[in-house]
C-alpha cells in the first residue's frame, strides 16, 4: 500500500455518563428465583400454552406472546449443554487455576443457567455430562446460595 | 396484565462512566495551534468563497474540500445572542449564579458565526450589532479554551 | 408511489413516570394493539423498531425490544433516529412489495431513565462544541427563537400565546403529560426563563412513553380495518449541523422535506389541501418556523397566527390539536406520536380535539439541534 | 419488484487499529471519496443516503448529523440505521429499500467505526449493564464464579460456549478452528483493505495462548478504524451510470431473543443454535430464486468475530450439511481457489471496524462478482451467486444478502 497516514493529531475526551441513568429492569423473575433459593429450591415460570419453562421467569412468553405467571419448580440437577474453560483473565493474562463454567439445562427447565463446575479436571468436562447443584449451608436468598455444581 | 403475578421493578443505577478519546483531526489541530498564537484560523471554500470557522474539511454546500487557510477576527460583530439563566450540569438544569451571554459572532473576514460567551459587559447591555473582540488565555494552554471569550471592542 | 400503503391502527402511551420496565411497557402496548386489530404477532411480516442507544442507556438498544414487541424469530430492523424515519422505512419496505404488513414501534423514557439535555450534549461535535460547553439543547434553541423573532418582528408575547395554545390543546389529549385547560400567554410568562426567550412552559416536558402502529399494503389494510389511513407522500432532508452557518429563522430542510412529500402526494397548495398538521416542535417557537417551511402559513407569520388564533382547533389550519411536543415529547418516538395523532384525527377518534371533516393530515418529525433534520409524512382518508 | 444493484464500493485507504491523523468525520469522508472515485459519480448523482455505526463505540449520539457536510449529504434524504454488529448490512438493506420502494434511483450507504476512540469491551458491556447490575444486587458473584448467572468465558464471553456447542454438534475438532483461522489470516494477507495482514500457519495460531477453551487469542478478531461505502442503483440507472454491477437478488433478516447474557428474563439458550440465520437466509434465497444453495452459491462472506463461526455459518446458511463444513475445510473447498471460497477477504476475523463489518461482506461479494478486487484475493472462478451474512445484536440477530451477476427474474 502506498497510503501513508497523516500527522498524528491530539486527543480530547468525552464521556458517556452511565451513572446518570435510572434503569427500570423487570425484577420479578429473579426475585422469585432468589426467594426460592432461600429454601434451596429453584423456581421459574411456565407458559401454560407452549409449556416452555423459563428460569428465571419472565412476565410474558416470547413465543406465545401472552402473560405468564405459573410458578414451577425445576430440578437442582441438570445437563451441561456447553462449557468453556477460563485460562486467561479479562486482560489476557494467564490464570493460575483453570475454571470450568458451563451452560446448564436444569431438569424440567427449557432455558439455561450458567454456573461453575467444581471438582473435575478441565479435560474431563464434556457436553452432556450430568451435574448437581451444591448449596451453601445457610442460604440467604442470593444467586450465590448455590456454591457450585459438581458432576454426578 | 396478570393480577396474580407481582410486578417488581428493579431500579438499577450503574456507578461508572465511559470515557472516549477523540482525535480532533487535521483541521481542529491547526485551529488550536493558531489559538495558542492568538490567531483565529478559518478555511475558505473554493466553491462559494465562504470562510468557515471553526475550520473543517468539507463544505457541504459545494461538496468541496476547504484547504485555503485564512486568519479571521480577532474582532467581530454579535449577530445573535441569548442570555442564559441556567447552567446544564450533566443535563440537569441548575439556576446560574449570574446571568451570562451566549452569542453567535461574525468574526471579521468570516462568513460563518462562531458561538462564544460575551463577558465584561452586563447582559442587559449586549445587543445585536455590537462589536466584540476575542480574549485569549495568556499564557496559552494549547487547548480550544485558549479562545477564552469575547468582550466589547474598543 | 408504486403501491398503496395505509396505517391500520395505532397505540400510544405517555407518562411523566412510567413506573414499569421498558420491556413491559412495550409488551403491554403492542399486545394491546394486536388485540384491538384482532391479529397476532405472526400476522406481522416485518418489524421496524425505533429507539436510541443513548436514550435507552444500552448498547444496541433494540436487543431487548425484540421479544416484547413480538418479533421473536421474525424479520426485524432498527432505525436510530426520530420515529418519523422509522415509519418512512417501514413504508419503503412495504412499497418494495416484499412485505404486506409491518409494525413500527418506538420508545423512550426521558422522564424516568435518561436526561434529555445530556443525551443532546452527546450530539455535539466532539472535537469542538462538546469540549466548550457553550452550546446545548437550550442555548441553541434560544438562539433559534431569537433569530426568528428578529427576522420577522415576532415578540415574546406571541411565542407565549403559541405555547399556551399547545398547553390548552394538551388538556384535550388523554395521553398528554402536561396541560392546562385555561392556559394563557400570561401563564407562560410567569414561568422561569431558561435561556432568553425560552421559558420553562415553552419547552417540552420530559416524557416516558412508546408508540406503535401497524402498516399494511392496500388489500391487507382494507381487510384489517374499515378506516385505513393512507400514506400519500413522504420526504426528509437535512441542514448543516453548524448553527453558525444556518439561517435559524427558517428551516430549509423542513421545506425540502415538505416539497418531496407534497410532490408524491400531489399537494400543490398545502395551506388549502391539508386539514390538520401535527408538527414536532420541542419548543414553542419551532412550531411556526416549521409550519411556515411546510407552507401551512406564510413565511414569518407566527405573530399573526398566534394573535388571530389561526392554528387553533377552530382556526384555518389547526396545528397540533394534540398539544404537540409541549404536551409530551417522547424523544426519539415523538415523530411516531405525531403520525399516531394524525391517524386519530383521520379515523375520527380524536374526541374533543377532533378537527371536523379532516381528510388530509400532515405529520412531521425532527432530529438534531434547532431541528437540523426534518421528515414529513402526508396522510389521507382517500386511497390512490 | 424493482431490481437493485451495487455499482460501486469505497473503502478507507486502510483499516488499522488507530487512525490518529483524522477525526471521525474526516476518516469516513475518505471512504465516501473512494466510492465517488471508483464510480466516477458525483454527489449530484446521489438521491439519498443511509448511514450506520454503533454509536456507543465512539460515544457520539447521531454522528450522521454532525458529519453531514463530510458525508456530502446536505439537502438529501438521510437515514440512520443501527442494529449492532449487523449495522453495516442493515444499512445496506435500508439503501436497498430506498431504491426497491421506487422512491429513489441512486442511493449511497455509509458505514464505519473508529473503535480506537472508545473501548470496545466497554461498548459491548453496555449491552447488559443494567441487567448485570440487578444480578449483582441479587448476589451474583461477578468474578469469583460462585452460584448462578456469572457469565464465564473470560473476554471471549459467550463465544466460547458457542464454539464448544458447535464443535460438539458438528464433530469438528478445536484444530479445525486453528485451521480456519490460519486460512482467513492468510487470505487477509492478500487483501490491501484487511487490518491483520500476515500470512499465518496453523502452527502460528496454535502458538497463541487459550483465553477460554476452546478459543485462543489467535481465534479472535481485531478492533479497527475504517469505513465502507456502497452505491446502489435501480435497474434503469445501472446501464446509464455503471460499467459493472453486482445485483442484490435477495435480502433477509431475523432475530431471536438474546441467547446469552440476559439471565434476568430466562432467555439463555444455545448460542450455537442460530435459528435466525436459517430464517433470514431462507428468505433471501427464496427472493433470489436459489433452491439449493450448496450447489448454486459460488462464494461466501460470513460474519465471524471468532474463527469457529465461519464454519458454523456455512452450515446454518445451508451451504453444506450440518457437520460437513470442517470436512470442506480439510478438502480445501474453502480456499480462494476452492469450490466454495469462504471469506477470501479474511473476514471480520481479520478486519473489524464493527459498523462496517457487516457491510464489508456484501461489498466484497460485489467486488468479486464485478472482478474489481484489488490485491491478490480475487477468486479465480466466475461468480454467479454469492452469499453474505451479518451477525450481531446479542448473539441473536442475523442479516443475509444474496448477490448475483445477473438480476433476479420475476
């Protein structure tokens, strides 16, 4: 290429002030979920029309386009649908300990959740493996009430 | 809307802001350097001969590249102005301590009007047609703000 | 135009504190619209969404709008400009013959979620104006008002009267977020100056809301409603960004947009042929500037129009019987709201604000500082 | 329906990581200039303009308004389109409909990104910022990975899950990703408008560290500064204005729900399913009269932020059977001189000015059809039908454009 860039020019700054926004987010599904987790249960919402079970539960079914509010409980066991192994941090530096995170389809749910799989060598992870949630001793109603998933 | 299901609205405030770095480009770069020497530089369109300040590459009326640099001002005429009673702080309206003048100024030799603040005169005494001159920062800071404001000429 | 396209139905919501998430607002609105027409989301062949990342506060604003508007696994696209452009794009998609039905939906939450004046700051030239903090939405609008007053000898009382008319009209509009049934120029005068001559009541109120409408090609439109509102013409045009290089007292781009739309619609004398207009004015003074550019009134007649009530509901050319932007300005979706108000008029559903016998209407949308970018749509009860 | 053709393409002279010499408007104007130069048209010939970028990547709201003079758009109809990663092609489709509607005859589409002005990781995180915040409020362990909902995948995000799922279902191995990466980087070395231009071997790719298994650094795309402009014309005008043309014979787009990241509303499903790619391509093929894409399509430009995606899209767009793409790769069919040259340009994977990325795909197809490729990546065989693809939103939005050397009939 014969193109040569011109002389460098200075930089000036500008902001996108994210902190000035007041976002309104639908919190019903996640509240239902964490409230149930306090009892070591996992609850979502089922669409009565197509039968899809969403975890966490939305307020409407995206397929049937109707309001939904049938609370259902799903299993604490499930199947690994996909996974990855974190080998570098977000800055790209290698990490000391590889972490296996997986997309898990809990038994009875149609949407997936993401969780960490502990207690296995990363090379043994595979799609289709069955896993089970392990709870903390004193759940408080938070997403961290599940401590980890382990292979069954 | 379903009656049974509790409607829960989570208010989320995200405590961080994103910063961007804008390259000013060749035209604004040269303009800023000029301000440091107390010169206001515009560019002339080869199509309609208009002189534009702040300078930029393209004249949209003629779709021509403006590449002839022309010094304009430092004196000019107030063509239009408004008196500000508020300040906007990140978009929030705040009552200004003192009223201030934002004007569109036709610098001598320029065709376009340059937005600027007019100081050193009571807002009630500012009028269209008033002659003003540019006030530069001394010493210069090598920034756009080296053209600090305008004040009555003479 | 190569096919007849009509607006079948519209729905809108406006609030000064919506209180529900955007997704839920959109679902309720669009679901209600489908139900009112008796169709499902599967009857819509293309979805044209309309929002702005900086208003929503999300990168790729349309990502979370898809499922609430029923677009799951459907054909969808997104216009990031005022809603009038989204409606124009949907019309083009139908005109191509590639589709027979379209949903257009826009939303914005300027009362609850974002700060409209700050979002306008992000529109400033980042290499110059944004660095200096001299120009902003209010100071530029004030300069525009001054330019108009100076050029045509219009005074502040007359601008205040214009604002008062809009606030009175807004009282007839159940969707408006700000109104005053007995508003006078004196009420506007009593509100505070922001930048002279802009007073608070002459500026748009921050508004949450959304607007949706169903468009369809000729045959399909007649199947879906017995009151189709036909799109007869449309156009848009843009001025330079630099307010120091524009005659702010007039709007060249609104004029050019109107010329394009009128040519398609066969309108030669807009002041006679148009029965009602919904103009997007963020500030009272913008209404005469834009109305004049569109040929609804003589150039520079804003003072006379205000004094003689020519733009009033019973006047020679009713402008914004809805109250327009002063009754509620759903930022990016505002152009859609203007179209929706024209649809209400032409379907005879505008209630107390009904312009009797309205057959041809004009809707207008704008973007940018001092209405840099303008778009127009001409609507009619008559096909062909 | 009216036939619409691409009659010219203009790129910025280079796509690089940092254009320090020009501002946004100046940079984009270079591609506008190139489009005029390449077509010998002038702004007077253009009736309307469409414009697209991802505005949170530069933090400028409605940049088309500020840049209007540089775009030569004054007093013209002007429309801004944004759909995320697909913005480029969505902007092209908007220009297409400007012409197909019968309203205009000659329309310009302008797409660009100057990613060096912002932080693309930050820009992308803006997609789910408030949702992530609510999850944090509910105890999500953002970095420790405890419990439910943490994203994982490191800086590749959910692309790593997509790759794993794809490999599982297709039977391809991680080495196929390396191989595709090496092929595309080597193609890019021939393309003067590519950003990363270095002949690359499989061993070179395999020497790069893993970020998140199965994805390596060598599987990821750069962030670029650059712009792409395309001029479209109606059938009537093509003859008068152009010496060559590539016809837009089919367009399609479709969305799903955000398959990743939006945990709050239970919307996470398989990021490798990509049903919208099937829907959008089916629509575009039908318009173009293509019944068997695997037989009738001569080249493909796929949107691949990550190297595994080229293979995945070939299957979703029915250019081969599911699970066959890696076999085609092994057989050399995807090479520039192969049966189905895929990303002869080097793909998004080698050049990523994100607002232009989904425009470069059909632009490259058009240039291949017109045989106007500069550099060494001209496909030797005659191209009758080409398919280009854009992917974006939050793993859930796809655009497809089918181009041909002859206009569609009927």
